[in-house]
């Protein structure tokens, strides 16, 4: 029987080739997308680039241990809420407490029952899906709520989506910290919300795409006005996101090293999408 969470992305961090091959094959049969890394640092890099729905993480790895992997994932905004299940031979109480203190949602010791592991993964993904309905920084809808609105939108022949985002936030966060980056996100939220209030309708919707970018659901008539207003508000504001002492250096920096604005519009006339999944694939190409 295939889980209702089929299609979810499971990332296995396991250096035992036989075990990882067996788990990958099993969960693919269950309908999951499975990704794998045998080393901790490789896992951190891949997970940050493409956050999965859950990480199954062995503690004993050839380079850094699973605890170090978990710490690095929790330290990055994009991966701090990804559920982690520790899979390990360690059985001591202190080992379990160390994993739970790092925010692990579960802890399974080897040898294990693969059916039990499947159920624990399914339940963890379900809990995560229902607990992440709004972004903790901006307060805007994300995850399932956004997908539900996109599904309703597809029934309207005149739909349009405006995508708006700030590029370079990871580099900005590395230099100025989480607090300054969160302030940028809140300021962008306010400017986008004001643009929708000015030119949008009562039924228009603002949320977050899976990438974290802002997504505005509207109609074709209003979409260009909203997109133009977002660009007009955001572009001149970029310099003020930086501390005063750093603003004078911005013109000297290449685009890849500073914050930039990205706004794109997609409409039912230009997009062939029969369902939410196919629409999300199209959106990803424009983010």
C-alpha cells in the first residue's frame, strides 16, 4: 500500500552502501523521491540546495558525524525546520538526548523494522506539513495552504501569478546575520502587501512558494499593475537594507554579491498546467 505522503522527498545520509541501496529501493517503491549521500558534508551541501521533506540521518559517518550535520542544517534558515530522524547503532540514553536536543523528531536504532521506519517517516512528514502553514518571519501562508489556493486558482480561466523575490539573501545572511535578513523579509512583505492593496482585488492572495519567494495569486488584468508596483517599490529600497556604512560600496559590487530584485508574471494564457504539480514545476523555472 502506497503512503498518502507519496511523492515526498526523503534524503538518506548513510555510508553503508548495502543498507542505503535497500532503503532507497524500498521507499521508491512506496512512491517517495529518494536522495542519498554517504558523507556528512556532501549531505549538508545537497540538502541546502534542495531541501527535502525529511532527512534520515546516520550518526556514524566517515567525515563529520550526524550531530554535526544536524547542527549545520539547523543553523541555515532554509533547512532549519526540515524534520530529522536519526538512524544509528547507538543505544545510550545520552546519545538519544543529544539527538533530541538538536531538534530530531525521532530516533531509531539498528537493527530496525523497515515497516516501523516507513510509518515514522510518514507520520513525521504529515506533522511537518500541518505545522508549517505560515512562515514564522513574515506570517504569510506557505506549504499546503499555498498549494490549495493554486489548485482553486486553476479552475479560473483568467488566472495570473506574480512571483517576487530578493536574490542574494544567503550571502547577505552570512555577512549580516539572521536578524538583519529577517528584517529584509518583513520589509519586503510590507511593500508587496501594499502593492496588492493598491492594485489588487479582495480575493487576491499572497503567500510563499517552496523556494521562499513571494507568490501573488490574482487575475490577468491586475497582474501587470501589481508586478510593476512591486518592482517600483522594491528596486529603490535595496540599498536601505544594508547598514549605512556599506551602502556606498554597493555600486562597486558585482550583481552576484549583492541583493537584487526578481519579479516575474505567469498567466493562464502562457502556461499549460493541468494540475498543481505541473504548475509548480513551471513556477520553479521562473524563481
